[in-house]
């Protein structure tokens, strides 16, 4: 039996030598190691909040309502005009870049880029118009830290608590936490049109050096900006008086 097997093997070997050898495709299995990605331990919730800054000479508020490792949404208020914001978040080498785009259906819409370095909550900011016809704006913003008023020095977050509902001899004011301020008034009745419904003017307020500054939208009643000094009667009773003493805004509870 062993001889037969040897003979057959010799014949097969001889036959294979007479034929042209065909190439054989060799598939080699290679183990691919997954790329190691550093764990992202940054708490993106800390980016949420209200940011205040000076935008080309007038106050602006940028409100970040939601932020994650990839996306962010919010809105901004400038001279009473509110625009929604949405965009992307990128974490690179301990620096957070947040790109927030306005809707794009307004002639002055553009894109904000906020840059947070480390855990600093006072980012640098840039705004670029969609049209390219407006020069890019570079500015800084600060996060407003809400605290409980204890009767001492006022902070920006304290203003709405006193003046969320306030008035002067012309009409009624409402100061909101996000920097929005509205003024409602009844203009003198026109003999022909009989105007009797109230009119509304929108603006953005900010606080600096014991003064409240209001940047109004374009209107016929107020110039923009207006500066009001804070006058304290005691720790919990105060009012706003315009720098030239022409108007005084009183909280309605007083």
C-alpha cells in the first residue's frame, strides 16, 4: 500500500511541473488596533448661562441655553433685537470653540465664535456678518454670576430684581435677567388717527460702575444709549436717575 501511494504522488508532482503555475492570492489577516481617544471629562453644562459684553459701542447679551461636546443653542439680544443662535462645539487642547450662527433671514445676521481657554468663563468673541459687507467685530464677554443680594454692593444680576416692573412719568419699564428691557407708553392722542393703544420700545441694558446703561432700538422718544445712576435710599430701596436728572425710574413696589 505504501508503494502505491508513493507512485501516485510522483505522477502528480511530475504533472504539476509540466503545467504553468498559476499565481495564488494570499489573504493575510491584519489586526487593526483602534485609535486611542482621550476621554473628554469637560463639563459642558458650565458653558450655559448669560454673557454680557460691549459690541462695537453698545451692550450685547449672548445666552447659551444648551451646550454639549458637539452642539450648542441659545440667543442674543442687541438693542432689543433678539436672534436665535445654534452651532457647533469643539474641544481642542484645553480650548473650547463655540460657533453660533444667527438664522440668516435678517440683513445684519452673522456668526459668533466664542473661545474659552481652560476653565475661564470670560471668553473672547468674534462676529462675522453673513453678507461680508460689515467689518468683523472682536470683543470680550463675561459670564454673569447670579447671587443673592444681601444689601451690600449691587451686581448686574440684582438689577432685574428691583426693576423688573418699574415706571417713570412717561410709561412702564421691564428689565429682564437676559438683558432685555422694554418700555410701554401711551403717546398723546393724535387728533386725526386717535392713537390710544400703547407703543413699545425695546432695548438692551447693562450695568457698570453703579450705573445702568440702556441701548434702545431706533425710536423717536429716547436717544441711545441712556445712562442712569443708581440712587440708594437704603439697602433695599433705590431708584434710577438719568445722568441729567431729566427722568427717574422707580420700582413699582415703592
